[in-house]
């Protein structure tokens, strides 16, 4: 059985047993062994607003409003918390990235692509030994170096995407100056508790964001990116911190421009 078919089967089996509003729904599937080999098909619920990646990095899309970015990350965190803590077995997603966060009509996030999801360690085990897969720029360093997969590997990837929503930059951009190509190396120059921090913020936000909440998100990202996996917060803790940041964005005097409706999902662009 080839690798692609194994991942396809894994996704079918996984999505057949899970049920959460922040996980994409599988409506049907089909596999036919024909003259050209196995032809596979998965049918998901319709997700009209593409992915978080499209809205962050594709200039053909209007930029997401600050509050919408936080709401998307909160929903994604709730989906991951369900995988980690809400099932009989612990599931490690293993491929959390902005392109795998799909957005429905109301910009609610739906985690997708579960072909790499893996059952977590059981009993006294601290990790699962597995071949290293995933996406460059998002995978946790200890997993890349040792092949030891831990549930905290998902938290690391989550921290990377938190910095993507802050900066509007991809985790890896080869077309930038050398010092700015790796997002995590670049943001280290602008710590959250310094006056220089605002220099990393996505210019497409047009300063329509809560500065206090943005610092809170950066500090959360830093905790997710800690070198020792066990020092990273759980997904439940991440969910609570994101809720606090959203509340801060609602009440802060530095929040979004009043000209932007509370229902608006994108940043209004001036002439």
C-alpha cells in the first residue's frame, strides 16, 4: 500500500469518528482500483472562504480584521483541544499550518487534512516514535531532530501561526533579506515587552488592532515555541488566553477603528 493511500485511509477513518464544529466534516468517500491505479476521492462540506493562508498572504483577498484573526485562532485552538483532550484516545494533528485552517461562510475555522494525524502516546509513554513528516517552518524542532512526536509538537506549530496572524508574513519567505527570511528569527528582534514590538505588526491591519491584545498574543506564541516541549501550554490553556485577548480587544480603547463594524470580517481599505 503506497503512502498516499495510507494517508487517505487514515483520514477517512479519523473523520468517521470525530465530531466538532471546528473540524471539517467528511460527507462521503470513494476508492476505485482501475487501469491507472487506485483513484481516491473525499467529499467534504463546502467551505467557501478558502483558507487562513489565502487571507493572510494572498493580496487578492481583503486583509482579515484583527478580531477575526483572533476568533479564527480561538476556533482552531478549540479544535486542537478536542483532539488532544476530548476523545477516548489522544490525537496529535501533526500538520497544523495556516493552509489547513479553512474558513466557512462566517469565517469560522475548520481544521482539515488529517492524513498525518497520529494517535498520541499511551500510559507511561512520553512520545511516539515516527518518521518525520509535516511542513518546513511549522514542525517542532525536537520532532525534526529525533522523530519523537509529542502532543506539544502541535503547540509549537500553533505558535508559528500566531506569529503569522500578527505579522502577515509566512513562516519562511526566501524572497526577503536574509535576516528576515525565517519569521521566528526575525520577530525575536522585536520582543512583546519593548517599544519596538509594533514594528512586526501586519501593515495591512492599518493600526486597527488592540495593542495590548497583540502583545498578549505574542507572549502566548513565545510560550508555545519554548524549546522544552513540556514547558509549552496545553491547548486548553491556549484557548483561555485567546479568550482573554479577545475580551481585551473588545474593551481596549486602542481597539479597531470605530469606522469598522463589529460584524466586519475584513479591514476596510481607504483610498
